[in-house]
C-alpha cells in the first residue's frame, strides 16, 4: 500500500519556497516537481530544492504526482484548480481558495464524481497556540463565548513585496488576503457564521511601491483597503473584525474572545505559535505550560512555522480514508463570509451566509505528532 503521495508545486513565486522547505517535516508527502508559466522560475526553484522542473502540462500529466499545490495568484485559483481536477489529481490551494461561492461549488461538482480531494490554506489554525485556544473553549474554561474583537491593520504590502499589484486588485485587499487566517480561526473556534454587516473604504486611489526593484512606481487601488465588520455566529457570538492597510500603528490585540467566565487573548492567526493568555473572570491564569504541542515549537528562524501541515493532513486523510481538516467545505464557508463582508461594505446591508460547515477536527498534541516524520 502506498504510504507517501507525490506532490507537485504549480506556481514558483515567493510562497513556493516555504512549501518546498518545510514539506520534509511531514510524513506521507514528498515534493517531487514544480512548474510555472515562467519556466525559468520553475527551473530556479527546482535547482534550489533538488526537484524536477516541469512544464505546466507536464506537471498535470506526471504519473508520480498525486496532489498539486496551487500557488498561483488568487484570480487564477479557480481555473488552475479546475485544470488539476480535470487531470485526475487532488488539489490543495493557497488562500483564498476561490473568489466566490459558485466557483467553489463548481470545483466540488468536478471532484466528487472522480473521488478527488480539494483542500486549501490557511493551515495556521492547526498551530499549537490556536489549538490550545480551541481546547480551552471546548473544555468550557472561559464559558460560552459571547463576543470578541479581531484587528489586522498595517500600512500595506507595497513596502516589502516585489510585485504588490495583485494585493490592490479584486481578489486581494486585506479581507481576501489576510481574512482567511482570521475567519478560518474564528470558525474552527466558534463554528459557522450566520450573517455579517460591514462598512468599507480606501485610504487612497493609488499606492506608491517602495520595495525593490520597482521603487517609485504607482499602482491603482481597485479594492477596499479598510473594512470594519461585525460577524454573528450560529453559536450566538458577535465578533467585531477590522482589517486595514491604511494604518501606520495601533494598539489593539490581534484577537480577543470574551466568555461568560473569562477572556481569551489569541495571538496572530497568521502564525502557528504565540502566547495564549486567559483570565478566570478578571484575573489572568497560567494556561500554556502544560500544553506541549509540537506546532508551538520554534523551528524556523525563531518562529513556529509548520506550513504544509494542512497539506500533510489531507494526504494522510486520503491514505487513511478520513475527512481532512483544511477541507473544501471549511474553506468555502470562509470565502462566503469574506465575500459577504465585501458585499455588505458596498451595499450597507446585513448579508446572510448561505453556506455552512462542520468545525474541523481538533488537532491535539498527539494528532499533530502523528503528522510529523
């Protein structure tokens, strides 16, 4: 019986290096080949990580590739994932999974008759800090969560990314780019979202790139860059969510969840690790020392970085015939929530969420260790 699935990387930009570098941490997967429309980029990544460079068609047709990781730009996610499924291979996409609910349903309609799996980043909610938060909520440590706040705010992406254009086009913006981390973590902690309302704006019509090699170029802003939203969950919790690329500095916590018996301070869901702080009523208590989760350990330049955990979990779920955690239903619900936030920001109306999902299975320390080599 096969115990390892072959992985192909489609899209050899910035994020591809993280997948190629961290995949060897996990059992059940082996990155074997990569491809890009820019064949020189694929050859460079292949040489860097000891892989086989393929054309796009060559990767889609490769007999030793079982899962293709879609690392193309968000606007291409649907079409590329569709091509992967039609080639008879499982697909795991970078976030955002797709740019609309109908696209996700169309992919499901292709995959299901073929018995193929679809998965999507982010997988940071599988990190030790966020799984500790899940454990504390599920065990009733802070009582029923009734409300909370989330803030992800910065000056933007044009100061560090070499080609930041897509961040400011439809499919980008702080909701669809950073929202997947926050919405996915909220859903795995609190369950599905019932409805949303929002207001949105853009701080400026153009942004000036200050990163190299395009320092000084201006790019047009075509999507909101500041969004203030309220999410109502089926559980009854109400969460205020503010996302902006128009803020130079702020003093808000990334995520705070308020329960009837205490408060949880949850670190940035863009990362796997960080400190969980909890109160019993109004007094802080120590909750981290006994939680020895492998995805809390610093392993990458001083940080806990276990990107590809979701991919590895999907591969093992295929081999073990069980549901995977970064599933289509889970990712599609997050897309539904994010696009509803954007829609509400345009219309000024409450929008009911048409999709739902089960919370992914918790990943306790033992289950996390089972994913590692």
